[in-house]
């Protein structure tokens, strides 16, 4: 390290030194670094009597927006339009509480996938970014290796499947493979998976890619229940698990400065209230439960971006440190070449055969040649000036002679 | 000669001889076993039915269709709407002639006059509904039923006009009472519903003048299936998803709601609709619900059984039990809510129940299909489904088929060549035609004689049995035609009978064509089989051979078994009842003159004929009328009306399935006399 450092100190590039200084002088905490937050919020059921599933998703949509994730980074999938259903006693609104204090449909909502666009295929293509070029940005999950992704799903499910609309379902393996592919394609840094459906915990049993924390509303063979119904709308408006998760998020996580952690949220689960056994899966997370519990909620629900560009100590291919080392290596190589060239020109005894055997050096030398100043023409400037002056004198003499000779005789 | 390989090993030879012995002496297989099996089937079928009300065999009802969400909405029909109700009621009451003892006019007899119709129309128009009328006329048994339906449509403000719900308030209830409160309530609801914006389906308010003809005419015309005497509808909506009829035939407060659900021909509405009504009435509104006129149901076995049997009787007879019944043939689920008793529930409570039901139906995304269409209810929250009850009727129908197949096989074997080919009447219940002692004696005789016949195969002579059985079934069309087309003549000029036949019947029961026809039918039934037997026996070339007696019985029972098992899937109760009434036919056959002494033969067949005559269709009808206290005239007028207007098929089953089988059985006994 020190030799490299010394080497670089001697290097002429000031920028390089500055960059390296930046790396060395900022030894930040290891793994909570992410550069963007994305949320994928999916309701999978349509029809009026499933009003609560859309209300679930819209409630969460509202929460993540409140904590700063912009619409451009939220993918909202709603298979039905409850607000405009003729059965809706309050046209144009969706509420998730019988007090109807907050209209979730409001005037600022961006649904990215709606109606029959909400399919298993579209969902998997969205996650893995296997979409046509002409698919607009609003329908793409633009996450990268630095993105924390929140995936929330709700609908009607069973043992290791979740029904989409009325026609198809996504299996636990499909979902696990999609997340696996996302990891391979560097589409997330950390991922929080939440699901509220019957037998929800079976949906994350097959996950295998790292950095995932998963939580669900109910264990195998358990139903997920709705929380309460609105007697004027005439349907249940929210599910129990989502209701209590939201209650925690809304009452405790009041700003992006909140230091509450995933552990706090999961500890707030009360089976007596939820009426089913919520589950959490930590084992895919580096450091397991201990590390995972320390993640703050705003890491996933908020839009907290650390100022540092990248993780300085990471040694993965593509990380900044790796790049800098590579640049340093290149700089050293060029310096060595430069020195060799200098020696060669000074001695002037270098062999032509040597040059031919090293085409890189040839091109290098040729490049040097072109840089040298060369004389374009042979004549000297004085000759040209004399010629010009004599031409001017000749003209002046001709004009003078003409004016004397051509004077009218008067 | 036994057919087989020339060199048969000894042990195979032994087996073959055993089988051959059984084939040579198949008496056990063909003669005794079928009777035992048939008897077991009948007993098991009845026992099965009696088990159904037990907790282990019936189930609690539940809502299958997620979309219905019964009782989840708050019903706002109350308060000021009650003033509107009173206002409308006063307007309508002003048009009804008051009580006048001298003229014999009673308020309860008020008809749906054109003034009332105009008032109803003006109220509906004022509430902003589209109104239309439809005149119709039906003629049955020489009685003309005519009237005019009034109806109005609320277009769903935000829905597409592809679906609709019907609310029916007939001016006169199914029991022919004045339904003034029901009609007023419907008018109030129309005004109230019009102001909601949450309807996804159109709502149609139908005001027929009575519960028998009006809805039938309307629903036929709605589907363009009306006869020429019924006007087409000027105003229509989308596919009907459900119907609710309201009956409130008195002025005091009520205690509970009676839910009728039986449709024409025993068709039932989807169980979800009934469950929703029960759930909203008792669960949300706190109004008790009753069914099948069981007012004091204590959920005991006896009460459950009684409820179930009442439901089965209604289903079996297949007549319309209310304004809702006419909807069923078009696969539109409908029920009637009728107020009952004296309690503290007012018309607003009924209105809220109907509002809740409409909100539930409004939630539907597709036609009711999740729950059962074939069920027997034994309590408002207890039922058995078709899978559980069907074996009962199937076992009874199966007993005829078993006997028919056994007889067919038996006619192919020449079992006792020594004593001559003969049909042996065998054991039957003692009160039936042949006594078991007689059978035993004949059996002893058989066992005493060895059977050295060579081949054991007989040729069946089918012409006579087929002609006879086929002819008898065709002959059933005669009473069917006569009973459906008999004119209920009172005066030479067919009187235009405005609305109800019940009061009509009570006024003039002097000329009883139907009663007369019934007695004639009984007499004909008594004579016809014996006459048939006498004629066939006396004409030399038609005298049946002993084998043919068995074949007649076989074909007759085969058809009966086929018809009844098919019918069991469509109308379980009718199949079960006819199966029970026909059960003795399995056990009657011609008494063998060679094995039975003349005196015993005459005595037994006469007793048998008497017993069977007690179970003939017209005698059963008379017996039922006597038991229930309803006049035969009324029942048969209703039946003819059902045939002409509702498309009721019960008579066809009686005259073309039951009656031919009965005649065949009697004729077989009659042959013993000759």
C-alpha cells in the first residue's frame, strides 16, 4: 500500500491523487450504503369485493411517498379501479379506514400498471427488466446495484402461490428465481419483501439470493383476515397485518430522520391483533438477524441517500477502489514505457528489429514523431520579404513614371 | 353339448360343472334375489331420507359467493322515508272502494283497477323512473285471466345497462290477499333507490295485478317468449340477475319474514340468494326468518323432517308458490319475502331488508352460480345438497330397474321344462298380492322336480309385451289431454274471470266437471285392466304366453325405473313420491294357474286389485284433497292452469309415467282371473 501510495504521489495527475485521498480519508460504515430507493407495490386481485387489497397497496403507496420515494421510483400495480366502480358510494375515492379521513386516491397518484396489465409475466419482466425497448421508463424498475428495493404484494394466495387476477398465479419458485436474477443483474442492493395474503409465509420459502429480508402475514394453513369493513362502502377496507404495519409506520416513522429499525417493526407484530402468525426470514441477509434488525425502516420505506458515492472498502469487481487500483496500475505501466522511450532516444542506438518486434512501441514512437515541429517550406522569410518589397517598389516606380509621362501638356 | 376344448383338465372340468349347475338352476339368482334386492333398495331409500335431518348428514348453510357480502352495508331506509310511505299509502287507499257491508264489498277484495295502475304510474314517473305497462290475457279451463302489469326501471347511473335486478310487488299475494303495504313499500323504495348513485345494475320495479299470471306474462315477454295473448314489453333492460318479491298483506306490525323459494316444476333459486336473505333478515335486521310455513321451528329432528317433507311436497307438485316462481324457468334466482305474525317490525324494517338484499345483489359480478341449485332445506340455516339426498330417490328408482333386468334375464332361461314354462309369482309383502306361503309351496314343488332340460335357452317373444306397454304409455296422453283441457264451465258464456280463481270457486261450485272427471277416471281405472286382461285372454291369438307376462312386467318396470332415475336428478321429490307410490308394482305379477288353486287365485288377485286401486293416481288425488281439505276442482283447475300458463310438467309424469306402470301392474293381476 505504501509503495503504491508513494508511486502515486510522484504521479503527475493531480485528480488521481485527489480521488485516492477521497477513498482513503472516508472510512464509512460497511454495508448500509445504497444510492436509491425503489418500491414495487402490487395488488393482485380485482373485483369490488377485493376493495381492501387495493386499499392495502394504496395505503403503502402513500406511506412510501410520504417518506420521500418519488413516483418515478415507485411501481404501482393496481388490477382494478375501485374509485370508479359504479358500486362505490364515494365516487373517485379509495379509503382504507372506515373513518374515511384520508382519500388514498387523492389527486396525486400514478398507477404504472393497471387493469389487465397486472399479470405474472409483466410482474416478472418488471423485476428482471426483460422489457421491450419501447416500454416507457415509468413501467420499468430502474434499480441498480446500489438500490434498496421494497416489494409489497397483496391478494389471494395459498401454499406457495399467489393468485393474479382470476386467471393465473405466481409460484414461490417463480418469485425466488426472479429475485435471483435481479441479484445477478445487480438490480438491488438490499431487498425487503412483504406479502399480505393467506399462507403468505410460504411465498418466501424458496428465496436463495442474498441480501433479502422477507416478511409475511400468515403461516402455512392460516388465513389472513381483513381488519374492518366500512358500512357505507359495504366492503372490508383493509387487511389486519397491513393495518398494523401501517399503524406502526404512520405513528412511529414520522420523518426520514427516524432511527427505527426493521427489528422494531417486526417486534411490533401482535398475533392477538393480527389473528395469524406473521413470519420473518433473515437467513439470506449477511449477518443474519443480528445485522438485519439494525437496518432502519427508512432504508426501505424512505428515500435516504447517503452522500458517499460508493462503498470504499468493497472489493467486488466494479467497485470504486478496484477501479482506482486499476487506473493506478495503468499509470505505472505508462510511466515505465515513457522511461524506456526516453532511454531509447537518448542512446539513439536502438535496434530497428526491436522496434518492429514491438508494434506498440512503434506506434508510440510514431506518435512522438508527429508531435515534433517540422519545417513546412524551404525558402527563408527574408527572401520573401525582399521579393515583396521589390515588387512594391516596382509598382510604385511604374505609377510614378506613368503620372509624370501621362501629364497633359498644358 | 358343452362347448369347450376337447381335452379339459380334471380340475377345470370340476369348475365348469359347478358353473353349469348354477346356470341350470338359476332360481336363486333370478327369482328370489331380485325381490330381496328391490325390497332392500326401497327400505334403504326411505331410511336414507329419514337420516338426512340428522346433524351428521345435513350441513349448515354458508355464503359461497364472495361478492354478495350480506349485511355489510348500513341500510338508510328509515326516518323521512316513512312519511313518504304513509303519503303513498293514503293516495292508494283513496282509490280502493271502502268497506260496504250492504253491497258485500270488502276492502280486501280490491282489484288492481286502471285508477290504481295510473296512480302507481304517476308516482313512479314523479320519482323519475321510466314507466311502462303490459296487458295480457290467459285462458285456462275456460276461465280467462286478464290484467295489466305496470313496471318501471331505474337505470344504473354509473353502470352499463347490461344487468338488472327485479323487485316485485304484486297487488294481490300468492294467497290472494290485498298487498297494499307491499306495493306502497315498493313505490317508496323506487323513489329512495332512484337517489342512490351506487347501482351497478338497473333496478326494475314490477307491479303485477296478481301473483299467478302477472309475473309469468312479464317474464315471458321480457325474453320474447310470450304467447300471442300477451303484449310484448315496450321497455326492457339487461339480463336479470335476481328477483325479490315483497308481500305485506296486513296493516299491523309484523313479527317475522317468511321466505318462499320454490319455483315451477320444483326448480329452486341458488341457495346463496336464500342464505343472503336469511343472513340480512336475521343477522343484520334482527327479524326472524321462516320457511315452509314452519312458524315454531325448534330445530328438533321432527321439525327438521317436517320442514324438509313440506319442501319436498311443494317441489314434487311443482306449482308456483308465489310471484317469484315464474322467474325460475329462465334461470333467474328469485324469492318472496312475506311478513308474518304480530310483532314490532314495521314496513321500514322490511324495506331495509330489501335494501340490504339489493345492495348484495348489486355487488354481484356474475350470475349466482357458486352455491347449490339442488338442495333440501330443513331450517333456515340447515340444508342437504343433491349429493347427499339423491341416493334416496335413486335407490327407489333403482329397485324397478333391478327387477326389470332380473325378469329380462329370467325370461331367457327355461327354468322348469318339466312343469312347463311358467311365470312363478314369488314372495312379496304379506298384504300384497301373493302370500309367501303360496310362494314357498311352489318352490317346494320346483325343488322336488329335477330339471333335465337340454339347453336352458328360450326365445323371447317381444311383440305383444312391447305393443302393450308402448300402447299403455301412449294411452296416458288421453287423460293428460282431458284433464288439461276440461272446461270449467259455469254458464254457457265463458265468464271473464278477472283475477282470482279461489273466490271464484267458492262462489260457484255447482257444476263440478273436474270432480266428475275424476270419478269417471277412477271407474275407468277399475275396469280397464281387468277388461284388458279379459279381452287379451279371450282372443286366441293374443293370449299371452307365460313368458310374456314376465316380459310385460319387465318392460313396464324398466321404463318406470328409467323415467324415475332421470327425473330424480331434475325433481327429486316428484321422483321419490311416485317411486314410493309405485313400489308395490315391483311385487305384483300374474298368479300361476298351475301352482295356485282357483279359489286362492281369485281371492288373492281381487285383494291385490283392490289394494292397487287404492294407489291409483285419481284415488291418491282424492285422498290428498280429502286430507288437506282442498277441493278437487281447485286442485285440477290449478293443475290445468299450471300446464297452460306456467309450463308445469307434473301431469305428464303422472299420466305418462305413473299411470301406464300402474295399469300394467293391474293388468297382470287381472290376467290371473282368466
